């Protein structure tokens, strides 16, 4: 068993004030991987104070973007140097297949590199002249770091979600406190280690592992936090927004989804099968943007479903460290219980369980679940309306474009959507009609850190990644000058 019993605060590893720990488990065999430090309000306060002091002394925010980029690149190199080690740690903590964990860690490093580039560009584009209609005045709009940022992240892409928040915050010149999920805290603690080894100045990044109510809540309520960025469930997101309201903190939220995938009957069957399966079963369906509602046009339905079942049956389930495994175990017991009880409820509410729904044969330990397919799902059925966050896809038939768009948009979520057809004009038309922040054409899920990420409606507020993600951590200031020798003329006439 490894030991991660310290918190990273102000550039040193410290015991939590109450000496608390919690255990993180490997969902493949239910074994304990590590004892982890459990922060409470006292520790969170120290971490926020460290970030506050570091921000207020201007030594980090006062660096040029190019100077901060040096640290971001060193962190990226530190991540790349340990890529397979970190990927394996992610597999043990989360259960995902090793190859997918390698993508995650690769993207984690790539995110730091991209924000290093954007930090450098900030030195040139961080100040914009504003054209004014009065020639006696001139004005510039400048970008400045937002202050102390807090990041609270989930368990489905542990290190990548840390990077999506830490990299833009540091690029912008913020200092920060990161709280990883108690379900998968290990790679965030490794990130602190890598940052430390990279020579990142003390106090710039603080990492406090701990439980949601004990560590996350005091962080989201802390008056010295200026900006809070959260990814996770809708109820927790709503709670964080309420906590942030008291001090008018700037909030960005990336919450759940119930994303539709519309397949028109001119689609290539093999391509449709591949993207439907990837869209819901990669990362065991524990993906906020998973295309969990599939709408298939009636002309292609029977042929497509036959091929889909054939390929679903071939998906290899097992320990993510085994070669060839495409679906690992769900992340923990409570997620397994949540997903399986939703499957039972869906069947009771009238959806037809066509495939899966059960623990696969041959596993007596671990939170394994078969890939699961529901068809003929009524549109008020909970498996159609609620986020399951597991390997469960709901499929329906549709007859025309208008119906597909109407059914797709009939959701309280609006994170993502996908459309497949050989008619590119139709794809583009439908893409513009979907009420969602991310739309894929002729694919589902590929994510680039350059493009904006986030949702409409209950799927959240704000956008991460690219320049949009950087702007989350920047304030905009106007500086306006009066350049005339003439009196203003209010009383001197
Ligand atoms: P959660 O939203 O409760 O947890 C996410 C993060 O928030 C964790 O770091 C947690 O410690 C923290 N947190 C929990 N309570 C908090 C509070 N009162 N104040 C501040 N921070 C708090 O999600 P959880 O319980 O891990 O998973 C539950 C469901 O959430 C899943 O079944 C899934 O439906 C959804 N989910 C959505 C994700 C997404 O990417 N949109 C990611 C993970 C889960
Ligand atoms: Mg774990």
C-alpha cells in the first residue's frame, strides 16, 4: 500500500491538522491502493492563505506570460517523463483501460504545453486598444489574473481534469488550490510532486485531498477564493454556486449530460457502429459528454442494430491493465449500485433491455458491468432523461430531421451532441439546431484542448479549454486616458 498521507501546501508536504486519512481502492479487485490525507477546513484555510499571500505579493502574477510558460513546460515535461507510471496509477485508481489512461496523461501534458503557448501570447495580446468616439480620450482593455482560484474536480478523468483547470489558471497568473475527488486522488498528488520538482514557487499551486463536505465545501465557501471552477454532478455544482453567491465569486461549472447522437439512414453502417460504441462505452461510459441517447432513422435501424449487437458482444471486459481490454470496472461500489439500480428502474419503466445490464460472468471481485443497451425507450423513462454515467445506451427510432432535433433538445441537459450522415449540409444544419455546447459531426467524443468545452442548460456555466479556458482565470480592466489640455468644461466655461 502506498502512502499519500500529506497535503501539498505552500510548497511543502504537511500532515493534515486532524491527521485524518481515507482509503482509495482499485475497482478492478476492490483492494486498497493507498491511504490518503483527508483535509478539513483548517487545512483548506492554510492552503487558501498560501495561495492568497502568493497572489498578493505579485511575484507570480507579476511575471510575464513567457516566464510563467517556462514552469508550465517543465510541468508538462515532468508529466511526460512519468507517462506510463501515471497512466498505470490512473488505471488502478479509476479502472479505465491502460491505453485510454495513456491518452489522458498525454492530453494532460499537452494541455500544459498549450497553455504555455497561450501564456506567452498573453504578453502580446493581453492588451487591446479600444476605439473611442471622442479623440480627446484613448483607452486600452488589459487582461489581468483573476486572483486565487479553487478547482474541485471529479473522478472520471482525474489528472486531465486537474490540467484543464490548473494549466489555464497558472498561465493566467492566478495562484490556486486544487481539490481532487476522494475516489481518485492519487494523480493530483503526483501533479503536486511534479510541480514541486519543476521548481514552481511555493504557494502557487496547493493540493488538498479530502472528502467533498469536509474539504470541498470549505474551499467553495472560503472568502479569500476569487474564482471557483468545478466539474462534477449537478447537485454539487448547484451547491457550489450557492456557496459562491455569498461572496460573488466568479464560477464556472461543467456538469453532466445526456447527449444525443442522431444517425441518418444514409450513414455508413460500420462507421455508425464504431462511433456509437465509442461514444458510450469508452471510459466505461463514465464520461460527461457520452452520447447516451442514440436516435436512429427508421430506414437503417434494423441493419444497424444487428451490427451493433454483433460488435457489442465482442467488447472485452476486464482489468484495465490487461492487453486488449476495452471496458474496465466502474469506478467504485456506489457508482456500480447507482448504475445497476437505474438499469432496473429503466426496465420497470418500460424500456426494453436488449443487451447486458448485469455483472459479466467470471468476475467475483471488482465493479464490472456488461455494456448495456436499451431500445424502444419511452421519452419520459428515467434512463432516457437522467444521466446514468455508466456503460448504458438508450436507443430510439426516428423518421424525420425535425423529429430528431425535437427529441434531442427535449432534455434539461445541453453538454454535447453528435450527428452522422453523408449529407454534410444536413449535418451542419442539425449541428446548429442542437442546444448544446459541443457537437460532433460524423464522430463522437474526440476532444481537443484548443476548442471550447462546456454546456448549455443544466450542463453548466462557462467554457473551458483553449482561449476560453484562459479567460476563465482573467479579469478585464479598462484604462482610459484624457489626453487633451482643454478643460473638461463641467464648471470652467
Ligand atoms: P460530485 O459532484 O459529488 O463530486 C465531484 C467533486 O465535488 C469531488 O471532488 C467531490 O469531493 C466534490 N464535492 C462533493 N460534495 C461537495 C460539496 N458539498 N462542496 C464542494 N465540493 C464537493 O460527484 P460524485 O459524488 O463523485 O459522483 C456522483 C455523480 O456525479 C455521478 O454518478 C455522475 O452522474 C456525476 N458526475 C459527473 C461528472 C462530470 O464529469 N460531469 C464527473 C463525476 C461524476
Ligand atoms: Mg479509486
